[in-house]
């Protein structure tokens, strides 16, 4: 039970906090004011209880704000109160009606509190605030958005405008979700200004303009298109100035990297959308704009300044950027594909990616795709062995879920091989034909095709480990009984802008093999997705990540999802998982160093052969020389069969340590193999001679040695250490004058990029950063914290770490699903390097240029389907 008196004191103190010097001062001020007005009415216990509640809220805010970069301002929001109307009702609905896991509700509560605390206080008379929330593809951004709306309304916002999607279907999907989750909980308080049907027409109140009464909240869910935005604009213009002044507006831009960003220099439809949104912000005296996206590349490239340095009224997130943490049960890029080392520590478990990826052989691609796009009209696809395998496995998955009791759940497979509409119809027809031809054989449990299904099922069962799913594995003898029911239910819809036979999850549970293109690549959720067959090529970060409809949550069937794709695409997704982690690391480090969004520009590393986003959205991006300040780099890919390269690298390392040893620089205070104050010339000779794998563009001899040479006195003296395992054997050869050294064990990933490359994913451990300091390593400390603490101990001195990798390295556990024996021709010399300083020391760089690729060809490939989608929405 809540105490109304305590709640009232809590609210009073929260209102007084921004103008006070801390909690105690605010509480004393409220107590003095109340005693003056009504002496002796409130007991000391009431104030003590309020103090405990506020102390806990303040502690929670400090804990969760580690994910945010924010312009300095007074705190104002500390979490929901028991007397609030909207969030408690939503929370109850999530738990009781939608059966959310308590941990997920707690997570959404914490992250939404953080986002609301970053908004402007609606009790201020006039304000404009612009921020960015970075989530993950299919990770529950809508749930966070809805929770933020609920808490913002409880805190004093009275108008919510959601900019949702480029198509009517996506807009309607968003509004239906908001209505069911939030509006219907407290329907009497809401004035909904957009129709729920697909058109979503804006519905002005009879008086015209927008309401400003205190008895309710206005909601408009508007498609990001010039015409709907224009209708909203006119309604705002018709609102009397006094009424506008009373509006406290929260604009949430879903998928804000799409259409909202100014993407052209001339007057085009995209630019018109950008201008409309900016005009909306200008009309409201009190407004907060929050963009939500999982692919923020275009947003961080917005130029916040005009050439003369005057602030530009654009959508750059000038007030805050926050990164939503990765939910525990979420299947994202790093969990599925693994990731190169960024924040990852080689001692961490589970970073190699789950054993869910199945590679499509290159020689099968010609069966499903024409050699050239212009040949697509005449091309006829044929059933590839891998596609047949994927379909059979999907049938098994559907049957297994029925065995588990999920008769009432949607079940889907996604086939995405082309952007072109003509190819979708042909492929769907091929799959439908295959199902008809094989139908009778699949209904017989001991037929050759059913036995093939048995082989596939038994091969896949248990490959992810027994602890990944609460449900027990399904035996084939139980599964095969449900196959006829699955065959009776299965449909093969085509999901693109031109199709009349599109997916529909609103009614009875569906069993779908969905064939589609670009309309699947953003926002549209494929319910119950278990199998993905993905050949569609894309060379843009944002386009490729958004195509990953397999990201998300898989309750009660976490063990079933599989992805069939090419090895090249799997490696691209793995690289993008690293880019995602780097962006979040940047945000975290800026928070630690107390840098605001206007002090810094989030940098996005370029991947050779890929574009970050379309060139039209990168007009303000600086393609700059590589900057290493504040970073750590490491070698993790090796030509492990190249005798000459391995011997060369061994010799340059031997020369380095031999010279350091002969100069008498060995640290004598312990038993570590550590040399201090090694001259820059000695270290740079190593960098300029070491031959890295071709994938390590950022560690090329030219780039790295030029940076070290040109860095001035800051990199004059180095600490150099050899990291070896006390349990490892000694190297096969002597490393210069110091003789044989301890090795480390680093097995290679099974998904390495080829027989001539060994990818070990990570060489360094976080604990290695303390080797030259007196700092005690704690597992809870992250890279950014460790670097800062190390600098306190040793100053701004760079650190070079040498590793001798045992050529016979084996996985840490027998039967590893993701690792295999290294099998190198000799011990491998790898290295890691830690540079001092802050990442912003070298200037406000937006990106690091390695190889630049224009992303505009992706827009050209999608042009056909986009035109069809727009025609369907007219």
C-alpha cells in the first residue's frame, strides 16, 4: 500500500531538487515550507520514508546512466511513483496479460527511466531537446518507446507524436501496438488523433488545432510521408498560441535513420520529410524529439553546424545519446555470428557465436539467382540442396513446437534471396511446387524423404547446448506424428510492395514460408521466425543489419532457429557485430570522460568493401586518417600456413626484445617479462616490419608506424611485455637473447574466412592491461575504466604486448561447437597495443577511412520494389 502523504513529499522534493544543492537540502526546504504552512501535521516518519525512497531512486539513476552521453543539466526524473497512472498500468499488463518474464519487465523499467531522465523537464516553461536512443534490431525498441511514453505522460508531457514507418502497414502496426499496450490501459485519458486503419488519417478535434486541456493526453501516430506530416503541420498551425504554450510535446521518431535524415542537397521527397520534421519542432514552444534506431550511422553523420559555425536547426542529437543494453535473452548479431574483438575479452564465454549458422555453397547460388540482374525476367530458379535442407528442417521445427504445445503460436521461415519483385514470385512458386510434389512422401514416416528429415533433425538437435532452452529436446518419433498437420497449415506468401498475398499475423496462428524483399528489411516483424534462408547481398551497414529479421526473442524455442547463408555474408554480419560494439564502447567512454554530444562526434569505423550508409547521408562525414588515441588494437587473424610470414614476424619481435634486454630495460621488481621505457625507435621498427594479415588494415605497417612517428613526445617511451600462460608450454624456438618463452593457447574459430586464415577472435585479455602497473585487476572493470586507471598508475605511456601462440593450440573443451585446433606450421607471434589518451584527442572525427564504398548502389537495387510499395500505399 502506498502512503499519499509520502508520495506528496517525494513529488515536492523532486520538484525542489534541480534548484537545490543535493537531496538533503531539497528535503529541508520542503520540510520548512510545509511546517510554515501546516505546523505539526506531517510526522518525522513521513519525511524519513520519503528520504529512503528518494535515496534509492537517485542511486538507481546513477547506476543506469552509464549507458548515456548527455549535455549537463539538472536532474529532474527519478523513476515512476506509486501514484502514477500510466506506467503502473502498463507494467501490470506486461506481467499479467502478456506474460513477460519479471527480469524483462525490470529491464524495461530501468532503461525507460533512464531515457525519461534524459528528456527535458515538462514543467519548464519553454524548451527544445533532441536525443538519440540506440537499440538493437528486433530487440524490443517499441516496448521501450511505449514505457517511455507512459512515464513521460506521468511526469507531465501531454502530447505524444510518433513518427512511424514509410508504409501504411508499418504505421498501422505501430499504432495498434501502442493502443493495445498503453492507450487501452487508461482509455478515458486519451485523445487519439490518427485513425487505426491503414490510412491513419489525422483527425482534428471539432474545435480545430490540438487540444491543451489538462484532462487527457493526445496521441498521433503519423507515417513519415510529406502528406500526413503536412496535415499534422496544419493542425498545429491552427492551434491558438495560448493552447500551444500549454502543450508539452514528446516526438518519438521510430527508425529515425530512415527518411528523417536530410539525404539530398536539392528539394527531394526525402529532404521534404526532413524539413517537415524540423518545422514541427519549430512550431512547438516546449518539445522533446527522441529518435530510436538500431542503425544510427546516418544520425551521427548529421552536421550540427552551418559552415559559419552557427548551430543548424537539424535533427542532430545535441542533448543526449543513450545506448540500450543488450537484453539477456536477445538473439543479436554478436550472439548469432560472434564478433571481432572490441569490448570482447578472450577469456569471456559465449563470444564465438552460437552454432546456428549453416553455409550455402557458392556453387548453389546460380540455382537461385541469375548471374546478372538484367537476366532476372528470363531466369527460372531451381531447388538447391541447401534450400531443401532448410525447408525440411523448418517442417521439423514446426512439428517440434506442436509437440511442445505451441499449437496457438505463429511459426515462420524467411526466404530472402533477391531485392527484385519478379524473383519473389518465381521462388515462391518453386517452393509451393516442391511442397505439393513431396506432400504424400512426407506424410509417410518411413519414406526416404522422411528419413532425410530424421537425419537433419538428429544432426541439429543438441548443437546449442542443453541450457539454451527451458524446453526439453523433441525426439523424432514424436515429431514425425505432427508433420501431416504442419503440411495442412503451411502457406507460402510473398511479402513485397507489389504483392496481394502478404503476411497477416492478426488472426489465427499462421505457418508461413515467407518469400520477400526490401519490405522485410526494416520494421516488419516475422512472428515465430525459426529458419532464415538468406542470399540477399548488401554492401551497406544499415541495410544489411536491418535485413536480419532473425534477430529478436525466441521464447520456448531458443534451441530451434537456424540461418542458412553464404560464408561471405556471415563474415560481414560478424564484422558488423564488432562495429555495433565499438559504437557502444564509444558512448560508454564519452560518458566516463564526461564529453557531451556537442563536444564529440561518434566515430564509425569503415569495413573494407562496405559502405556505412548512403553517400547522400554522409555529406558531413569526415573521411580521416586513422587515429589510435585512447584505443587498444590487436592481431586476431593470421596466415597460419605461411612459413615466410610467420618467420618474419618472429624475427622482428626477437629483435625488439633483444635490444630492450641489451639496453638493460628489464623490470627487476617482479618475475614478469616486462621492459620499461623502451625507445620509440625500437618499437616503431617492430611496427614498420611486422606483417599483419590483410584483414588488419588498421594495423598496416604504413598506417601504424606513421602515426607513432608523428605523435611527438607523447609516444617517446614504451612499456613492452610478453604475455604467456603459466600452464602453457615453452615456444619451439628462442625469441632472441631471452631464449624460449611461455606460449598462450588460442584455438581458431570454425567459421574462419578460409583454409589459409586462422581467426582466433580475440588475443588480448582485459587483465593484460595491468601487467605494467600496480593496479589490481577486477573482472567487473571494463576496457575504458581499466585504461583510465592504468594511466593513473603509469602515466600516459603506451603499452605493447607480445603473445607467442602455441602452434598446436586446441579448444578449451572437447567437442567445441565453435572452435577447432589451430594447426599452424609454427608458433605464431601476435601482438596487442594500448594507446594512451582520449578518443577525442585527435579531433571530432566522424569516421575512419580504410576503404570507402558508396552505398548508393543499394538504393538503386531497391528502386523497383520501393516504387511498387509506394504505389500500393497511394
